[in-house]
C-alpha cells in the first residue's frame, strides 16, 4: 500500500500539473491530475495564490491558473532536495 502524500508533495503535484500544461491550466484538469477532492484542491489553490506560486486568470469560459516564477522555483528546489535525500538513502 502506498503511503499518503504529505503537504509538500501535494503542492509539488499541483505545480507540476500546471507547468506540464505550458504553465496554464483549468481547475478541472488540476482536480483530475492532482488526485484531490474539490474542497482540498480549492484550499491548496487559495494557499498557492496567497503565497504567489500561481495566479488565477479569467478566461471566456471560466478561469485558469498560471504558474509563476516562484512556483517554478519551488519545483526546482523540491527536486534538488529530493535528489539529495535519495542519494543518501533518506527517502521515505
């Protein structure tokens, strides 16, 4: 059985999904690809917007989310940390 993702892993997953869609994605796609409930997704999106990791933009048929430079920096730093811990056998 796989362990539950922690908060930082969920944030990574959301940001990664946005980045993989050329930095712009609709909320429905985030919901499916990040494997979160609607309520949890909204809580994370609100937090990520508040911290400047993503931006919400209005489009003709709803809204989309864009990853910011800060969000990209988070993904890069997260990758460095996981590579470091993995190299020493400290992965969970």
